[in-house]
C-alpha cells in the first residue's frame, strides 16, 4: 500500500486515530476529504491550510482524488487506511500545532474594530462582508437597509440581530436555543454561512471572556445549545466545525487573526501582518472565511459598544 505521511494533526484527530474504528468517506472535494467514524468526523486537508482540530494535513491531496462518498475506511494506531485506494495515511510523526496565545489591546480595541468595519466591503464582496459593513445598525437592533439587496445577507439579518440581542442581554440557555434554531444551517453549501458565523462568534467569545467575563455564560449557553441542535439543523460536515467550536477547541487561523487584529503586539491595524492574516482567513472555502470573520466582529462589536459593558474598558 502507498504510505502518505501526515504533515500536521489536530488534537481531536489524534484522539480519533488513536482508537480502532471503521468508517467511511463522507464527502470529497478539491480542498479536503471528510471521513466519518460514527459520531466523529475527520477532515483530510492539503498542506498550506491551517489544520482544524479534527483535521489531518497532507503534503498533497492528489493521491486521494479518487476518494468517493461511502468508501470504507479504518483507523488505528495513528493510521488512516483508505482500503479501496490502497493508501495508508501515517500520522505517527505528525506534529500538533500549539495553541495561539495573546493579550488583547483593550485600550485600542474599539478603534480597531471601527476601522475593520469601515473596511469590510474592501475585504470581500460576499454576503458576510456586506453585513459587516452594516454592523452598527445590525447590532443596534435596526432594520435591514434598503440598499442591502444580497439575498443571503437579507435572510441572515434578523437571525444575526437576534444573536446580537442575545449577547447584549446575556441570554439564558432557552434564548440561546431559540436564537440558534433560526441561524443554524442558514445558507448554501456543506458549511452554511450561518454556521460559519456561529463558529467565529464562539471563538471570539472564548478569547474575549478573559477580559470581559460577562461573555462566559453567553458562550456556555450557546455551547450547550449548539451540541443539542446542530446534528438536526445542519450538515454533518458543518456540525463537526460547530461542535469543535462549542467545545472550545483551538482554530489556529481564527486565533491568529484575532491576535493580529486585536492583540498588543500589532498596534497598527493596517500592518502587513494584519492584511496577510485576513487574506488567509478570507480565502477559506467559498464564503466560510468571511463568515468566521463576521462572527468575530459581531461579538467584539457587541462587547465594546454595549453601554453596560464599558466599565471593562480603560478610561482615557
């Protein structure tokens, strides 16, 4: 059998490969192969992407080009076997990336966020960045502006306004369920845009809660609701991302973007590092990167612009 060496391995993927399970290919496309082992999903990606918690990076996906949905798989001892292709992916020596750690630049966070919102439509023309451009109105509970003609942006407006309201009021688990019921699975594709926004929001809330502790129950109630609802409201592929975010697992690229946007080491919002990290994020999937970024922006904006939360910000 052809043996392929894993280049990097997410922590959840390492746990799954350490067991002995049989499964099947869930779906295959140019950017990755989703593998299903009961309740566990693995995503085999090509190097150049940031490994997700349940991901395996390979130098090239070309050998797996003939992987087809339903094809049998087996994993054990950090090996992933594609029997029908005669291929074994060996992850025994694949490193697991270290989590990204950083300190927020609390003093400049409102200004950086405001600049990011103003530049949203320059970052992308998809539904998410069109919504980001109207974030002050959306987070303020306003109606969708008439000039917002994009179909998915208009479909997402009310569910996202409900998310902003939920964050503002520090909603309970019942309100988290109601809010997520309308947002989960909203949008086209394997990972609908509504789900991508939720993932970004969860990652942002976990990082921001270290400085804004009122976000902890907001995130925890969302986490419980996600794990309860996502399997019935969206695709298995998207549910894997949502469950991972709900458990607080590290999405390296999203954390790197947050560090470069809002961390102390990068004081100038227009720095080349910021542009580079945003380009990497915005290049993820068809619209997933834009959705992740909008989720981060929505939670951050609600956090720093809610009058009841401003005592957490330094005075000038």
